[in-house]
C-alpha cells in the first residue's frame, strides 16, 4: 500500500478491509456479526469519514461519551437513547482490534484507543447475587420443579 493511499484512507475504508480480511475467518460468525454491528451502527457514523492517520484518542473518547448519552439506534422505553456501558465496551473492543491491526500493517504509528477511558459494564454486585442465592436456599419450596413423565 503506497504512502499516498495511507494518507488518504478513511477509517470507514479500513474497517471494511479489516472486517473482510482480518476479522472474517478468524472469529466465530456470531463475533463477526457483533463486529459488523459495532462498525456499521456506531463507529462509521461517528468516525468513519475521518482519515485513519488523523484519528486521536480525544476523537475516540468523544465518540464513547456521545454514544453513552445518545447512541442507541432505537428509543428504549426505560433507557431512552442512552447506550449501555457493556455495549460501549464491545464497540471499544471492535475498534481497538481493528486499529491494532492497522498499527501492525504500518498504516498508523499507534492505536488511538489505547488512551481512551471505557466505562465498566454494569453488573449486579456480588452481595445482590448472594442475597438471591440465600433466598432461594431459605425457601426451597418456591423453587421445586416437577417433571411429568
């Protein structure tokens, strides 16, 4: 790939190449589908038009912040247009892998996702899970199942 092409390549072009040449065949179909969703619904609309070699950590961080506030494609009755922390983590994983491969291909000097701060996925704290477990064991009659033969 020539130097001129490297300077002009947009992120969207690299992501298409990455999905076809790097991700396809190296991950499960379900993982590839998740990468395609992250790329087409979230990354390309916000950063796809930028030149690959001009994307900064600040650009990536702004994208994550915007996605957190209003990144959901369809309005959710409870969450509105906010995107979950877990989804932002999956988007980060996809973008990070794609840009790591761009570094390996000598298209960019470093990965701009390395300095970005990604929210931790929301999950139930262990004490809540323990309370559920404890309740189930204190009231086994509520959790007995019978099978008809």
